[in-house]
């Protein structure tokens, strides 16, 4: 049986004045493009020639064409910008350079003006723009919840959705709070406080009060979502690592016509009782590859809180890896013991 030979092709792209900045110092950006996509390039006075596998050549051409279009629109890149953007679009064929750069621009979300502060935050904004369901997974301080609320507010103000629904599992983080006084809403409000905090950053308190009273913004425990169908809504499930498998399936099947859902969580901080599997962990396994769903992963590099938080996250990661490594040999020894 003969090995399948990839179909090779060659294309030429005219070099415009704006494209000169694409190549970088000593052509480092074009080399990055070559290495990442497995193509070869040759630059002449008037054109850039790209040669290689047909699909890869087409992808390289799309990236360069997007860059040229952005320059013509007036966007200006630093050399570092180009390198960072290329590292994303060459790794993920679903991400266009044009959309990625546009999502990096300052956005007006109510009274707050936001600019993504990392490449993963840019990918996150683009995913929320493009997909009907987005899972955002990563440590605290990476902006998962805050940016999801900001995106929902911008969608509401632009009249792309009619309401915002924010939900959280009412799970205590390692401590028992006992019976709280007050009405049902007063009992669950402590669990929902981070969602209120994000809203208050973007909208005036009086306006939030009116939107809550009119049901245009709803903040509720996850258990309140059962049996509903959410149409024309921006729906957010926060702290989703603490949803059970049953709750997660219930939540993601609430999505109605014209709606988008964002599910955020940190799978290293699961507060469910022993033996209960996280619905977020299961959903990531089950839904991987389903069309219309995107997954965005954050790490310590995306933490936008105090620098110390980044160092704390890294320290815990190192500690957890050591713990796992120390457990593996003992687990292997137990497996090697003969059965009774």
C-alpha cells in the first residue's frame, strides 16, 4: 500500500506597503508562520510566494490577507503584537486574525470600557461573539466571570438579547454557614454576590434595580433553572465546577432560540461532597467536538489580579503535581499486590 501524498500547492500574495510590518525583525514573524503551518515562503520585490500542503497554504494566505485588511483599516501593530496574534491563529484554525484583533480592541460595556488583557481573554471575547455556548475554564482572577457579565451587558444594551440570566450553584466553599435568616432571596444572595459586583461595575445602581425589578436581569441559584426555556437571553453559569452532572445537563438544555450561554469555572476548586463528580468536568468530556460549543482555557499567565495571585496559582500547581507524582508509585505498588 503506497503512502498517501499530501497535495502540494503554491500561491502568490502581492506585497502592499502596509504588509511590510508583518514580517518582523529579521523576518521572525514569517519564520514563525512557516514553522507553525509547515509551509515555505519566498519574498520577492512584488510578492510573497507560499508553498506547501494545499490546506496549510490556504490558511497562511487567509492570515496574511486578514493582516493586510486590518492595516488598511488603520490598525497599527507592534512587532510583539504580531508574534502573539500569530501564535494563536496558527494553533487554532477556527480563529481568524481579523476577529481576534478586533476582539482585542476596547469595548464599551455599559459605563465600563474594557480591553482584553491577555490573548486568552481575546479568544474568550471572540468565542462569545461567535459561538452559542462557551466553556471558560481556569483559575481565579483570570476574568472568566467578569468578562462574561460584561459581554452579556453589551449584548443587552445593543438589543441582541432581551434579558440576562445569571446563575450559580449554592454550594458552600469548605465551610458550613448554617441556617441564614431572612427571605429566600436574602438567604441565597451571599452565593450570588460576585455576579452583583460585576454588574455594579458596568451599570448604575438605579438602572440595575429597575432591570432586576422588571425581570430583564435575573440572578438566581442554579436550582431555580429547572423546567425553564430561556429564549433571547444571555445566560451565564458561574462556579460551574460545583454543579453536579445532573444540574449541568439540566442547565445547558435550558438554552432557547436566540440565546447564548457561557459556563465558567475552576476545576481545581471543586467544593462538591466526596464522591460527587463535577458536572463541568463531565460536560467538557461529553461535549468536546460538538459543533457550536467552544472551550477556552486560562492559566496563571491570564491572572489580572495582584501579581502575588499569579505566584500563588503557580505554587499550588507545583504542589499538586508533586502530590500526584508521590501518589502514583504507591498506587502502582497496590495494583501489583496479588488479590485475596
